[in-house]
């Protein structure tokens, strides 16, 4: 496993999971233009990194690894950081892999990943990391009128995107978890999304595109 270099002030890092040494080195070098990057050559090494690392900026994961599918790791990353920017790489185009990557809300790129893809990915990941809780709340409030979300639904969505679980939100609102589930169903129906995480990613992507247009 290769360590990060430079950017000593950064608290978060990128993770590159790639078993081809040359490819892994190139990916890490590109990402290190923006923030530190750690490299793992297998699922086992990647899991070791995750045990030692509190939070990631983003992850680039090869599907074909010596000890399993990189998509297994993406699923684990999703449970750990639901809105984490993830890019999945593969040298073999497979409908099943594409569908699985999309279900996990990961960007799917065929090898070799171009510098333009990597730059856009790194910039988006850094932008997401700079969004503090008030900024996430502001993005949700901008969405609320267009989707006819009630104030309670907007507050619930903002809390969920900040990492609060259903039990925590129910306790905060002083209601049952069943009531929270009903609110979530209403939010998803109004927004046309399948999950709060997918909705959160859409909000972030739309806000990122808007910010990019203004630059």
C-alpha cells in the first residue's frame, strides 16, 4: 500500500483501488494534484485503509481485483459515506457491471481514465467536501418549493444528507420511526427518486454544475 504525499494540511484523502501498479501510480499522481491519495491493490488492502481512515474525499475503484469485485467495496463505501463520490473503472465493458455501478450511484469509466475525467472527478469531490451543514441545508431549501416539500420534509432531508439516521431524526422530531418512514416516502414520491441518498447526490450534482457554469 502506497502512502500519500504532499498536502499535509488535508484531513481527507482519495483512495485508489487498482491492482495494476502502473495504472494505480498514474491515477494517484493525477489525484495528488488536488489532495493526498492512498493506493490499495486489493479488497483486503482497501479495507485496511478504511479501518485507519476516518473519511475519504472520493474513491476510484477497479472492478477486477485479485481477491474479488471492486463493486463489493463500493457497496461498503456507500454504507460508510452514502454521498461519497466514487468512480468505477473497468477494462471489460459488461452490462451487468454497468447496471450494478449505476445502482450503487457510482460513475462508470472504461480504462484508461482520461485526465479530463479525473480532473472533473477530483474537483467535484473537493467541492462536495467543502459543503458544511448550513450549505447542504440551503441546497435543500432551494429544492423544497419546486418539489412542494413541507418544512418538516425539507428539514428531514437536510438532516439525512448530513448523516443522521432514522432513529436520530425520530428522536429529534419527537415522533415514531414509522412517521419518519412516511415522511421519507412522501419526499421520494414528490422528487421522483428511489432513495434519499440518490436524491442527495442529484442535489449535489445539480449544484456543482450550477457552480461550474458561474466560474
